[in-house]
């Protein structure tokens, strides 16, 4: 297999980081723009939820298929296609005349996004095969996400306040075009030695499961949980889950292999991603409406209030990556759970007052940034380390899918709490997510990467003492 030299490997890392900047910056900027979109398009809270969740549902549904397809037909080829779709759909989002059209264009954007994050991580896994070096690279990757969180609220607030909410989508166009050019110049093509077959039935079941469940959660506060449509959606979601597991177990090359979840560490990493990203998505959604809606802050002022969170998200991922490389995932995940839990509990107290102090809000946001800043590297490293590099796209896609499922559920559940006027419930849900991360870190992580049943892992992380023996 061709491996680029040191300078070119750094350029490959830069290109992959540019793609994750494209996706993650879009998310953080969009949250700041939600109140302006609500006024301009006449959207309801449910409409705002769909603007976010239509993207995350499609993304979560296609990530695994995109990762395995990239392993089969070529990672650079799929990566480039994803950049074209994401960039073009971003331009269309900036021209959307209504909430319905915006939701549709966001779904197209998600199809492109599904080809970026897992495929970029697969490219990095093949470019940086050494486990300790890869852990540091993942820390840089997480740092780029943190940069987007740091820049997103302030940049988004400035754009919304000076140009309008449509500019937050148009910003993706030059970034996407730059990534396309750099990919063609510097990223080598790679693919798995043995191609995996497509799984269309499994793909349909995943779409039905995520789509029906999210629809029920978002629409139930208005329609009622006993509404016939909501009941049908819940039955459809349960039926899709009930059919997905036995069907995938019987397949030789399943879309999502249920046997991987027999490993406590892999299951723990997956659930940790769901809870952590549910907390993040719900936290950003609730705060966008709280800061601009209830406190009456401008978009720029609201973005500046979130800076303590963004700064900690910028500082912590490289530290997390180094800790994962040297000590394993447990310590970063314990720190993550502690920060998210404390932030949720403080938010209950901070937002109880109609005039919360700046110091109280800043501490709340800083603790959340501390917690979330430590969570990404251990999740991704555990997923990629446990499967052979030939399935790196699948491994990264499974981790990314769990993140997006968490984001979709976070917006749906916490948004439903906000829509019913029970803001304190939203913060308590975030606190519960942090506690779940803590429990999972304590019970499912260890120093060694998990080994999926019947699969020899790509790497084995050992401590210096174990190496000496």
C-alpha cells in the first residue's frame, strides 16, 4: 500500500481537518442563526428542530454505508463526491425560500456530509498506522472541531447580525471548493483489499428506525403521544429495530454487525457517543433560544457568551488525544462525564433567574466545554483500534453514526422539553447524559482497545511497562 512521506502526510491531515471544519462549523454557526431563521421564515420550534434533525437523521443513516462504500470503491473518490454534494447543497440552503425547502436542502447536504467525516478518518487511519501517532492525530482532529466551536458562535453571530442568516450556509462554499482542490492534489487513493457487499435491506431498516423514532419525539408534544400517527411511528421504529438485529446477524457482511456489541468496551464507546452528543446538540439548541429569545441578546452577544465553552473545547482535545495514547480512554472519559454533569446541574440554577450573572453562565459554559473537549478522542480511537485497517471506513462510520444518532435524539428530546415550556427539564436531561458518560467510563473502559469477537484488532495499545515485559 502506498503511504505518503512526512510532508505529504501533514498535507493529508490538513485536508481531512478542513473537511471536518466544513461539517462542524456548519453546526455551531447554525445554532446561533436559529432565532433569525425563525423570524424570517416563520418557523415553529418543531420547524427549527427539523432543520437540525433532518440533517442528522440522514447523516446517521448513511454514515456506515458511506464508510463501507469508500472502503470498496475508493476513499478519495467518495470523499470528493461528498465535498461536491455538501458544497452545492450549502449554496442551495442559502437560497431556501421556506422552512420546507431548507429542510430538503439540508437533507441533500447530509448525503454529502455522510461521505466526509468517516471517510476522512479512514484516510487518516491508513496514513497514520502507528497507534500512538494516530492518537495524537485524532487529538488534532478533535482540536479542529474545537476551533469550529470557538469560531462558530462568534463568527455566526457576526454574520447573522451584519449580513443575515443565509450567509452562514454560503460560508461553506469557499471552504468546500478549497478542500476539493487540495484533495485532488495531495490525498492518495486507498481502498480495502477485499470489498464489502452492499446491504440495501439493512440500510432501509436503519432509515425507518431513526426517521420514525425522531419524528415521533419531535411531533408528539404538539400532536400528543396517543395520536395515531405518533403511535404508528413508534410501532414502525420498534419493528425496524426488531427486524434489523436478526437480519444483520444472518448476513456474512452486514451493514452494522450486531456481534460487535458483545464487546463491553465497544458498546460503551457507542453509548458514550450517543449520550455526549445528545448533550451537546441539546445544549446548543436550548441555549440559542434561551440567550436570544428569553434574555434578548443579539446574535453576536449570544455567540460571545458561549466563548468559555468554545475555549475549553479548543484546549482539551489535544490533551485528551495524548492521554488516550499514553494512558487509555478511561481518564478522558471520566473528565468528560464530570464536566457535562456539573454543567447541566449549574444550568438549572443559572437559568432559574431572569437575570443570571455573567460569572454563573460563564462557569456553566466552561464546564461543558471542558467535558465535551475530552470526549471525542477516546470514542474515535476505540472504534478505529478495534477493527483491522481494511475496515477503517466501517469502524469510523460506526463511531460517527453513534454521534449523529445522539445529536438527533438530543435535539428531539431536549427541543421537545423547550417547546413545552419546561426549560429546567432540558438541563436535567443534559445532567443525566453526563452521569451516563461517567458510569460508562467507569464500567466499560480499560487500558487496552476492545477486540470484537472473531476479529483481530488493527493495533494493540500497551503501556511502557507492558512493553518492557
